[in-house]
């Protein structure tokens, strides 16, 4: 999902007006010809097989082929078929020299050259598709839908927003709000009319054809050619690559027309999004460059179809004059994918909305517990003001504990705990040992957090390793793994400090609870000198009870932070 983050942000975050402005800018700068990419040539093509055509010949032609068969020892129908192949083969050799030798049924060097051009042109669309559609079909269709079905997109965006729904219906539960959002989604989708549906299907089908062409096994086809010294170029037996050529022919005939500009615009916008963070990024320069590449790629596809009579070559190679390319299917699932994307997006929006709500509630509880003081944020951790910081799991918990230490622990709790440490006489030695251990863990909490801060600072161990891993010139998977290892190690240390504080707080709850009870029951009991300490220290019992409640609150807050961090 992390890899798809940019796609989802572009699909959902770019304002509708900005999308249409960018599309208009692409339209204005585009010189892409609307001339068809593929013009079918059906002259002289019969839907009948050679046997069926032969059966319909006049009697004198049948007689002629019968007489020839006596001399050539081949059935008359095969001789008729040979004549058809020779006729089409000569047409190919005369009109498109250097492509095909029909007598040897071999593809020649000019065909090899045209294939390489087509492969290189198709790579542009492979890169564009890899940056968008191949990563998240739903996000791509959502972006495309915002251009082809703007009113529907606008309604989906506005009427499924959990913040808007919660504001308009404050009394509804989360479950009821979700139900209302999905009902609004279905209502909006019902407003897709036939023209919108047709435009989206045409886009989706064009997209699928581009995908099939760009991912076609050109290299396997080209590697089937070998250098022929007698010809001074590369050649290949047509029968060896007939199946591959048939697939390619089916793809090319399916991509008859230039893909619509909303589709090309969507592909280009995702490409531009990929480059946006690069140094010296210039939107106008990038638009011009991407349009030029698209124009060149589409021109090569059109020229290949003009210069390479692939259907005729396949007819000769297969000895089937009725052979015709078949259009491939694809794109029919666009609506299902589009709807699933919006379902997934609504779920994600609600998860984010509820997480933020819990976060706000938690911050409010922080402020109350911490006497209105703001959290002391850790340096070099990721935040809104420092997006390049280390995304440490547990950073919020450490920020809370660091602030708690100075505002609550040292200022208030220690005034109760320290006298117990010095003068408290426990009935059970194990209670005193546990109290001392918990107290020491809490006393050194601030030093441990500051030491961790030094480790994640730019000059610290984690900070240096994180920065180095991000700047390494290596493959993306290796780079991500190295970054992940640093983050996991740093998070492990952070969570260890938090767990130590949590464990100490639980011990304090148990021990202070035993002291308050003043009964020798269970594992934890009271102090043997409780009355003396109560007489000596004003409000001693109340202060112990207050400390008990605060430690319970600390445990609850740390659990709430865990829930937020898990999401």
C-alpha cells in the first residue's frame, strides 16, 4: 500500500479544477494526430476456406487445376491454394520490399528493423502504465473518472466525506455514518449515464490495448531472428514466430484509433507526479517532453501498420487466405474496479477520520493530565513540520512520557513516592524490592529518552544510518530494506523504553493499591508504619490514592497510544 500512496493522493487529492486545467494545458500543447493508427485492408479477402473457394470455381478452372495436378503430383485444391499464396506473396514483395520472402516463407531484415522500432515506441507506454495503472487500477480509474464523469466524481467526493457527514449528522454513530456514506456512493454511481459509461469503456479498452502492446514479448520475437550473411541482414522463419505474430496482429487491430486525451492525460499526469520531487522540475518543460514522446510513439505504431502488411504475411505463412485478425477483449471490468476503489477509499477515509478523532481525544486527555502543557516532541522524528524525520513507532508515547516526567512525576508524584522509598516499612520484602525497581525505572526515564533522542539525531547512530540509507545509490528494494531495518531497530528501542515505563506504572498501581487498602491480603499489602507516616505527612493517604489514580491513567493513555500507533 505504501507504494500506492502517491497514486491514491493524486487520484483523490488533486482538486477537480486543477485536473481539468492540467488536461486543458495538455490539450493545448498536444500535436498528436487524430489519424487512425490502423486501417484494415479487406480487399480480395474471402471468409471461405481454400476448399470452399475451390468448390465454387467454374468447371474449366477446376479442369485446368486437375490437369496440373497430374504433372505436379499435388491435389488440385492445394495447387489452387499455392496460386493464392503466390499472388499475395508477390503483392507483399512488390509493395513492401525487404520484409518477406514468400517462396521461403521467411521474414527479412526490414521486418526486423520495423519490429525494433515498434518495441522501442511501446516502451514509452510501458513506463507510463507502470507508474499508474499497473500499480493501482482503482486509483487510475478514479482519476480518469474525474475527467470523464466530473459530476459523479464531485458528488462521490463531497457526499461520502466522513467529516462532512459527522458535522451534518452529529447524533449518528460511526456505523450509521458509514452506512450513510455507502448509500451516497451507490446513489452517485446510479447517475452514470450512457455517454459517461461509453466514454469510460472506450478509455478502458484503449488502455488495455496499450497495456497489451507495451507488455508484448517483442524481445522473444526479435531474438528469433538470426544474421544471414547471404542476405546481409537478419531473417527468421515465419512459421517459428507465427503464434507471436498472430497475437501482435490482434493487438494492433484492436488499437485502431488514437487513445482519447482524457486517458492519455491521466497517464501523463501520473508520470509527471513521479517526477515532481526531482530537482529542477519544470511542469511546462515536462509536459512538452512527455507529449513529444507520446507523439513519436503513436507515429511509430501508425507507421508500422502502414509499412508492415502483417495480416497478409500471416495469410501466406499459414496458407490461409481467409485469415483475419481478431480484436482482443478488455476493459469491461472498469466499473467493478471503479466501484471497489470508492468502497476502499470510503473505508480508508473513515479509518483516518476515526483515527484523527481518537488522536484529538487523546491529545485533549493529554492536556488535562499534563496541566495544559504541550507535548515535548522528539527531535528528528517524522511530523508535519519534519516530514523527512525518522518514522519511529513509539515516538508519540515517548513524547507523552517525557512531558509527564517533568510536569507530573517530578512535580507531584515524586513528592509521594520518595517518602515511601526512604521511610516506608513494607511487610513483605518483595513488595519493597518491586517498589524500588519501579521507582528507579521511573526516575531514569527522562535520561533514557534523552539518550534515545541523541541516537536518532542527525549526528546520532540511528540518524546517520537512516540518512545514509536514504541517500544510497542502489536498487529501490535494497534501499527500502535498509531504511526499514534502521526504523525497526529505532522503534524497538523506543518501545522498550515505553514498556519499561508501563511495567513500572503497573507495579506502582499494585503496590500503592495495597498501601491504600491497609489490609494484609494477597500479594500486595500495606506499610507497617502507615499510621506514623500519615501522622507525619499531611494528607498522606489522599496523596497515595491520587498517585494510584494517576498511574492508572498513565497505563490507559499508553494503551490508547498503542491503538493509534497500530493504525
